[in-house]
């Protein structure tokens, strides 16, 4: 999977960087690190990538908390960015990391979670990553 992530081509610069921390539905503080638009080189699929920093996830967390946070991030930042694209993306990827890791790099010592959503009728529909 690392290869797939690393091979994604950036089609635009980061759209947001280091915003103030906000509370996600779980109560964890999260900070929007960046939003990227990418085109997958294998099939031309366009996607928006929402990258969040959440230091609290370095400790054990529960899946239901993160699931709600990931969906919230998709709806809050991903759909807004998708609506601004000249060509609507097929999916939105949400990446939550305990600390900043460069996109596409392995990070065995940093807790990271990924979810992917299809964009259907201006909604985030969870999809297997």
C-alpha cells in the first residue's frame, strides 16, 4: 500500500497548512495539517486528501471514536474542497496522524489512521481503503 500512496501524483499545492486545533466529535483535539488533490497514476482517479494531526491518537483509542472523527473530517474539509475542484474527485481520503509524517512515507513509529470515502451526491460514503 505504501507504493500506491507514494505514487499518487500531486495535482496542486497543499491548500491549507497548520490551522488552529479544533475539537473533533470524539473530543480529541485535531489540527488540519493540509489538504491535497491527487490523481492516481494507475487509473486517473481524482481524490482529495485531508491530513490531520491528532497527538492524542498516539495512545490507545477506540474505533467508534475515530470513525466519527474521520467521517466528520470528510464532511467538514473534504466535501468543501471537493466542491471547489473544477473536476469533482471520485473520493476523499482522510489521514489522521499522531505527528506530521510526509505524505507517502512509511512511519512505523507514528500512529496513523486512514479512511476513504466515495463522493456521492455531495456526501461522504465510507469505502474500503
